[in-house]
C-alpha cells in the first residue's frame, strides 16, 4: 500500500475519508426491489434506482404500478413502499457515537408504506423520528407500523367495489405511535388501527382493521425473509434525461 508524505496531501486524504464515512452514515440503501423505483433528487434530476442504490436527505422516492421496494437505513430502520407510492426523505442524520444529534424526518406524499424504526427511533430524543402525512404528524418510538394516504388516491375496501372513507389510515404492529394535528394527539398501540380525516379533526380509533392490502409478490416476501435480492443483476441505476 502506498504511503504519503506528511503535509497537505495526507490531510486531504484524511478529510476525504471522513466525508465519505459521514455520507455513508446518513444514507439509505435499496435492499429489495420488485418493479420500478425512481428518485427525484434535490437538484431536480430523476434516476431509476436498482439494487444497492443509495438515497439521502432531500430525495423523493417513487414506486410505480405493481412495484414494491424496501429501503434500509444505516441505523437499521427500514421503509417498504407499496405500489404508486411516494415518500420524501426530508432529513436523515445518524452517527453511532452521537445519539443526541439523531434525526429522521420524512413525509408520505402519496400511497402507503410499512416501516420498522431503527436506532434513531429507539434512543436519544423521542422527537428525532417523525413521519409527516396530509392530516397529521406521526411520532414513532421503537415501532413497526403502517401508514396509508387514502386522500390523494382512493383506497378500495376489501372484498367490495366501494372505497374507504378519504383519510390517512395508520396501524401498529409493535410499539407505539402518536398522531398529532391541530385538533390534538392520539396514541396507538400494537394491534390498533386509526384514521385521521383532516388536520382539524382529532385522530380516532377504528374498531376493526380497515383492510388495506399489502400483498407484494411471494418472491419479494421470501427475499426479505432470506436476505436474497429479488432483482439482483437485472437492472442498473440510470439517469432519466428530459
């Protein structure tokens, strides 16, 4: 391995290494993908993502029809997007040695997601992790949960030709979430379901599961369980030229 003489050149290499380490710490990686996933970057460029593509703060991630994607972040948390969904990563900051500086703020633009919090949602500031929706801000702590925006896009009722009432629906598999808006706050625990109609209506409990479907292909589910890659070797990240 080559060595460098003391001086500015060595300092430059050290600095580059530090910046690279920080960048890796503040990223998410596409770990599973079935279908088409794209990202709108902060500079306005659009890219089609593939297995192992990275996302950072400022990115808006979009799935197309019949597409599912899982993003794993460097703190261990994951977000799984349903088809025709869009999520904006407003800020993600994680450094193992500095929990007091943790931050994971993102917004559900449309569609639905299922998520599991990582270390940012389990340590340090309890307000470090939050999900913004059209009707409420959702605070999360050590939780597996789901959120579906049925305001932007109608959501069909299970086994029915009708649609669910326009609302943002939430569900909790493990832990607790707190939904807050202009009308107040409501916590939801594991096994509970909720609905938030608008920003001026208090979040409310639902007595039953609203029946929002989350049915990715069997290969996608199996790949998550086994750690295998659905689209491994089938696609490459590319830039969409306008």
